C-alpha cells in the first residue's frame, strides 16, 4: 500500500513538471505544399494535463484544441476554419518529436524550444 501511495504522489507531481517544461514557443521548418520551406511557430500553454495554444505559419494562425499531456507524451489538434491537423509527439528536453496527420499523410516534425 505504501508503494501505491508513493507511485500516486510521483504521478501527481510529474504532470505539473512536464506541463511547465512545454510552456512557451517552439519552432520547426517543414516542406510546404509548394515545395518551399515553411516556418512554424508553436506557442504551447499547459494547465495540468490540458494543452492549449496556437500554431503560426505563413498561412495564418491555428488554435490548438483537444490537447493532452500524459507524461512526456502530448497530443493535440491544430484547427482552422478550413481544416484540422491532429498531432502526437514526445517531449524530450528542448525538442519535441511530432507526427502530424496532414491530408491523410503522416508528417514528422521536429520542434525546438525558442530560448
């Protein structure tokens, strides 16, 4: 019983620690639909296990919805009026490795923390 209580306390304190680590701006460069490079800026805000924020590119701003944090794993959907892009990833220090579903195709995206 003592181990179960200790494990529950570790989990309780781990979510805020990961939440605090993801807050702020992150950037990535991806190949755009026209073949040119596109800069993306993610601005994450965590509230416990809930993740919100925005994704900004030359195409505009998308809202982060349905965001979740589970340990070092994150998931969210970037949503605009025209479409939505579900993403899943893993936070590791100053990098987030995302996989986004863009038009039915899986796109790997490496985010780096803006310092």
